[in-house]
C-alpha cells in the first residue's frame, strides 16, 4: 500500500506541473510530435520541475519561547535542611532525669534534606513557595538560574493553602508578575517551570484540564483547595514552581500531582494566582493570613438534593445552615437558599465558593446572589473573621485552642534566642482540658507538635489535624531551659 501511495503522489505532482504549463504547441510542432514517437529517455528528460511548498505557522499556533525566557530566571531551586534530634530515652522521664542528674543521654542529630522550587515576586528578594517545601526547615538555601546561592529566611506560612513566603537579601532580581487566575480558561496553554528531580530550570507545556479541583490533601475545616489542573509534566521538585500562561504571567503555584507511582502520570495541580496574591499580601502586611467567612454550612447541589428541595436548576451551592451572628445571617440569607454567584462570579461547587470567598478579608463587602425558590436575590455581605468580627488578626496575638484547652501566644524573637529555640507557642493560661493536672505549667513553651514546628495558630491546627496516630506528641521547654517531650491520647 505504501508503494501505491507514493505512485499516486508522483502522479499528482505531474498533473499539477502539466497544468501549470500554459504554452500551446504550434501545428507544425504537433505534426512532428505525431510523426516521431517519444522515447523513454526523452520522457525522463521531460519530467516536470517540482516546487517545494512553504509551510508557515498559523496565527493561533502557541509560542512558548518568550514565556519561558521570562520565567526561568524568576524560578529558583530551594534546598531545605531539617535537623531531627534522636534519643533512646527521649521522653518526658528520660529528659527530666537528664536535667536532674546530668545524664547526657544518647543524642544524635539526623539531618534531612529536601528540595523544591520557588517563584521570585519582587526584585528585592521575596519568594513564594509551598508550605510543605519549607515546613519545619532549620535552613533554607535558594539557588538562582545563574548558580548564585543565598540563604533565605521564612517570612510566614499558611498551611491552609499550602503557601509560604521566604526572603533573600538581593537587588534587581528577575521576577514574575501576577496574572488573573479567574480568567484562565480550560484548554488554554500553560507552562510549568521548576526543578524536577534537581534538574534546574526545567520548562514543560500543557493545557488547563480543569479548574476548582478539590483533592482533600490539606484537610477539612478552614483549608482552601481549588486547584488548577493541567497536563503539563510536573514531578517531585516542581513543588512551589511557577505555572505561567503564554504571556509569561504567573497564574498558579504548582503544588501536587495525582500519581500511583510518585512520578508524573498526566495530572498536575496548581494553586490559583489570585489565592497566592492574597495570601502573600497577608503575610507581608500582618504576618498571618486574614480569612473572611460567610457564616454558612454548605453542601454540593446534586440532582437528588435539588429534587428533594423542589429546585428546578442544579446550579449553585446549597446553604444547609446559617451561623447565628454570621455575615450571611446578618445580611438576610437563609437556610435552603442556593448561592449562585459571589462578587459577580458564578459558583457551582463548594470548591468554587471557597476559592471566591478566600480572595477577601474580614471587613470586605461582597455581593452574594442567591436563588430562593426560583427567585434571585442579591445581598451585600460584610465578611467576618473566625471570631465573628472584622478585627485584623496579627501575628503574635494570643489565641485559644479548644482541643488542648490552652490559651497560647507566639514566642518573640528575644525569648527564642534566650531559650535557643527556633519555634514556639507559650502557654499563657490552662483551662479545662487534657493539660489540667499534667504537671505542665503556664510559661511552658510548646516547640513542636507531632514533629512539626509550631509558631502560629494555623501551625498548631495543621499539626493536630494531620496526626495519623492515636497519640499526640509534643516537644517543649520550660522557662529555665529544661527540655521535655511527652505524649497524650
């Protein structure tokens, strides 16, 4: 069949060539041609000239070169070191006996090294990455595309969105500007830029496969998961790297892959840039994230639920319950309403709703559209914080944790230096709970929970929530410097 196809191709070219010859032979020449038969050699000499066709790219062909050039110098390699202390008798009694009787114990420091990526946001060295890249790190080293290495400090973290902000001392760095992730469309071309498997400055291309994906990897509660799904190749080491559009604008921070093997299998996920921008601003301005709440319990609107509630359309997010004193209740939203848009943007899933609200702070006013028994209403809500007011929550303020029954306060830098610790939450009050009668007193500083360093309310909540064991482990230090480890159920 291949041979036949080639023959047909030659025949086509010959036909095209003969059609292009517009010269008409004279009668005399025609008579001579009829009298003298053409030989096979002459047929070969008279084969037509074949011209090559010029193939030009269409205007819609994506060009990734400019976007890649803008991105590679603004995406950095991150190496973190975590020092773990190992002790054969590293529990409460072992540490206590060591302090009392001077037993040195059998202590050994184990250093674990991890790698990831980050994106430069400002020329003076602010870099965004994933929280899981730098979480609990004792050292953070950043390597730029020109091989320059710098030590970074952690400015702030937000486990609920898996984002972190770090800083290096530098000037005139190449950086990326934010794009609007709300305008990213399914089918749009994007580039993933990062350092997979320690292969620096790697660029891969793909399309946006889906939006508002919830993978349930950050836990429930206040976590915001609304990933941009792409088929750009992303592997371990890409975490914290850039997802950019063909203009070279940052539209997401690569955070996860769906895989059975741990390597790329066709699905990668990025945190939308509008969420990234808001969290970064919060960490810069306040040291911690400012989360606005609608004050509603929500549910996915399914066909079964729509039929049960007598709803004609399966569009929006169902309000199962409104919180007393919450923003929705104060504005007039009721249980049974269906939220169809926030700030003029349609929402059709609980993930989309959380993403939309997650871009605002307490005190911000947003327009919420609801469908109530087929009639649409608009309400202007003033978002509230978790405590039910619009006050700004600043890093360093005391907070209460009901699981532990403790009022806690982040430890300042002076106390950290005095106690020779890098993280800590000081107990300022013990209420009813598991610490009553435990021997732990006010002033005790909790440095780690379940092996995770704790510096803030979100750190503590994340460490408690992600515990897979029945027992909770804590490390801490008394004001006199005595270090203890203990466990409780």
